[in-house]
C-alpha cells in the first residue's frame, strides 16, 4: 500500500482547543443542572421544602400567575431543566469530533486504573444481568433515593395522623395511615416514571454525552419499569384495601371533575400490568409479537396517568416522556419514506444481507443499528439489525445481515429465496441508524471479539472500519482476534461478509486472526460448495436513499426542535390560561381537570408536530436534489462464492485469500475462552462479546475474575 496516501495525526489547532474549552464548559453546566435536578428530588419530601420553599415562595410566585397557574411551578422546576439539559447535550455532540489517534486514549487507560476497574463486571448472574461496579453503585444510589423519599414522606405524614384527626374523617387510625401510605407510595413511584423513558430515546442527546446508546441502556429501562410497576401496583392495592375497609368501594368508579380521577388511575395501572406481564422472559422470547404490540399500551398508560394526577402535577414526571415524544415523532416522519433497496444476498444457513442506498453525507459508527419494517410481512413490526457496512469504506451503501431465527425473519428469508435474480421489488422502511457517537476500540492494544451465531454482525462493522483506517491513517491499529462459534459449517458463510463487496483486501497493517468453531459438526463435509444468490432490486421513482432525518447538522436541529416546541407550548398555554381558563377558574381549581389536561396535551403534541415537521421539510428541501441523483441503478455484482468449504478449498488468487489465510477452522467443540483471553498480550485488551446469554456470562466472569488486569469487558446484547 502507498504510505503517501495515509493521513498522519496532527497536533490540535487553536480552533480545536477553543472547542475543547467550550465542550468542557458545557459538560460542567450540564453536571450542575443534573446535580440540581437530583437535589430537588432529594429535598422534595422534606418539611423544609414544603414549609419554607414551596408554600411561602414558589406557590406565591407561580400559583397566583394568571398566565400559567399551578402548571408554571412544576414546569419550571422539573421540565425546563431537563429540556435545557437535552439542548446543551445536542450542542456538545455537535462540537464533538471522533479521535483520530489512539495514543492519547491509551494514556488514559494506563492512568485510569480505578476507572477501568469500575467498568469491569461485578455481577454476572442474577436478575440485573451483567452489571459493572459503576452501574451497581448508581443503581444502589437510586434505590436509596426511593427509600429516602418513602421514609421522609412517612416520617412527616404519620405524626400528623392521630385518633382525633382520623375520627374527623370517620376513619380508624390504621385506615388513615393506610391511605397516607398509599398516597406516598404513588409519589415515590413518580420518581421512577420521571426517568423511565430516557433510556429508550433512540436519538437522545443525553445518553451519548455519557457514552451510552439506547440499545445499551435498555436494561436501565427494564429496571425502572419493574420498580415503577411494583410501586404503582402497591399504590393501587393499598387504595382498594382502604376503600373496601371503609365500605367505599364505589370510589373505584368515580371520576372527579376537579380532583383526581380514580377510574383513570385504574386504567393506567391495568395497562401497565398488561405491559409488565408481557415482559416475562418466556413470553417475550416465544411470543415476541405479544410483547411488541402490548408495549403500545404506553400511550394509554401515559394518557390516563395525566388524567389521573392532573396536568400540573404530571410535569414532575413528564420531561423524559416529552423528549421521547419528540424522538418518536421524528422516527415516524422518517419511517414514511420508501427506501431504495440495492440488492440482497441470500447466504447459506438461512441468512440474508440487505444492501440499501444511503446519502453520502450520512455517517455512522461501528455497532450502529438500523430498525427495519417490511409492510409485506408486517406493517406494524420494526426489528433492529446491526449495520455491517462501514460509512468510511462504502460512501453510498449501507448493509445489514438478517438471520432467520423468528417468524418475521423466516418469512423474509422465504420471500427472498423465491425472488428472481433481477427485476425484483421490495418495499422497505427504516428508522435510524442509531449508534455510538464515537468509538473507543482504538484505545486498546489488542481486541478480542467473541461471538455466537449471528452475534458476529457488530464485529463485522468494526473490522470493516479498521480496514478503512488501515488505508487512511498511520495510527497503530490494535491486534484483532475474532472468536466465532457456529452450529453448522454452512454458517461460516457469514465470514464472507467481513470484506466489502468492492473486493478490497486486508491490509498488511491490520493484524487479524479468526478462530471459527463449528460446534455441531466434527469434520468438514465433502459436498458441493453452496452458492450465494444475489438479487438485484428494481428501483421505484418514489424510493429514497437512507439519510439523516435532520440532515448533517442533526444535533443542532434537534436542539432547535426541543427549544422551539417548548417555547411555543408555553406561549400558547400562557395565552390560553390568561384569556380562557383564568376567567373561569381564577386559580381555584374550578375548571374541569380532565378538560384542562387534554387541552394541554393537545397543545404539547401540536407544538412538537409543527416544529419537527418544519425542521424535516427544511432539510429535505435542502438535500433532496442530492438524494434524487443517487436513486439510480448503478449496482456492481458481488462475489457469489461462499467460504463454507474453506477447509477443503485450495488457495486461489482472489480478494478473499487474505481472509482465508488468517482463519483457523475448528470442528466438534467450543472455544476455550479462558485460554484465549488470558493468552492475549497487550497492556490493554478490549474484550467484546455478542451472543447467547451463557456466552456473555462466561466472558464477563473471566474478565471480572482478576486473573488478568488488562481485560476491559463490553457486552453487545440485542436480546430485548
């Protein structure tokens, strides 16, 4: 390779240094907001908050407002800080650039022994899954916050409940305390709801700032969901027992006009229980459609939650859901486009590779995922798949691999297997891609990637990206060891996807070793080589290449949507409250609570829809000309020889030779992961695993055993 084509790393310019200063200030400001937000949740159940801050100061300032009323208090205390935090996160990510060298990052690893230890798995087996020390500490802190809130609420409530005060409401002492406890349990549950939706915002600016993605944060959503439903179920059961003991069971069907609606609360709880039941592992694995469709009940859950607690109180828990609503509507707009499908390769072992056109300005990092919908199979179902292509190697193409493992993927494989080689058409919609803003695998001296079955797909994207880097940079690349386990020899055809279809060979600068294990077969089969069928799709005039829904400057546009929709919402609410609601209500809760809640929700939805649609249309108008030029049939046929018989194949002169030479095949056994990991040399060894649960647990156990201090574990799991 011509080394003159390589780009060497340079010292940061003054402009980069200025950006680093701005980014540092933004992160500091964000940290202050986060600490302030948490501080509010800590002091909220205390008497200091209620007697010295809330009543004399805050309610005086906001409660008498003719423009916002009680909604202003909760909005400016809880929702405004979170929206500001999200906007600052967008600005930070816009300024952030991926690192082009690995020297500085490696210095951070060698100096940060404590930080590295905090990221290692601490719990491997159990209800929480694979959890690092950092995650366990944060989880314990959150549980402590819930316990603190419950303790303080009860500590302040119980002394005021006396036999005399209970008798005034025709209650016994234990009944009064049960009612008080039921209310406080619901208040504690609101803390879980406030954070519940943040981990599932795919286009969030909050997660990438701290190095997370929505798919890696799903477990936090699961934890919060279990705690939320436990508390809300206890909240509902306590009230049912209380009403039954008071002979007031009719309260279950009451819908107050200016007070809390019990019926709305019960509908909220029932919809939550249905979703909760569908998350049971055996149901989710065997009946994914049941799990998938019941989760749409979150719309019912949140709607009746607002009707239950009232719009003023709901803004305590609404910030995360508001950011989710913005993201969800942007995803809806992106999913309206039919995507230009270039080709499909039907591989042995019931596997297909779909290749789409994309705009040249769309960049994504390895391990990114794409959500795919094929209306001819199911109009409602969306499935995530790892992107195997590299945006640095393939400027106008994007590929994903789908293995037939469920009903949806099986139907797709059968459909493509019956297609002709040419003039086929398939309607596809996508959402994404979503993934890490930056990757840090270059910081390691060695990389060990362990996969089981289709779990190899995220590692294909990493290797392709490293192939690109070997062509364009003088940075020292890590040594790569790919350990992949397959059931049958035909599955080895997935290794053929490591090299792009352009026929690019592995660079001598890229040190890679592949250890492929075929667990269900003891020796190579002497049978005819299986062919890889390639299907070329006929373009449609309405097809569009995959593009970023908000264009190249998507983070700035997202910040503009969040800020402008919030501003529009507050302006409309202020005008509506002052000139329509206040003349009726006079801040005395005389206006119908349900009508007010629905009215405010409509305004919020309209403000999100208007600002998001405007941003998308402006970007489409600007980049539509470039996109339309790409919707042309310029496909080049790809290799059709499968490497499933590599064990018997003679080395020929082809781009695949370099891949064959660095691959060792092992039949009839599983890899000795402990030996491979402990024998890997290097001051820093990045260990990534994607595959079955037992495989992830085994790798995590080895990395956390303390037998080697240089192992840095990362699990890539898509078992939602």
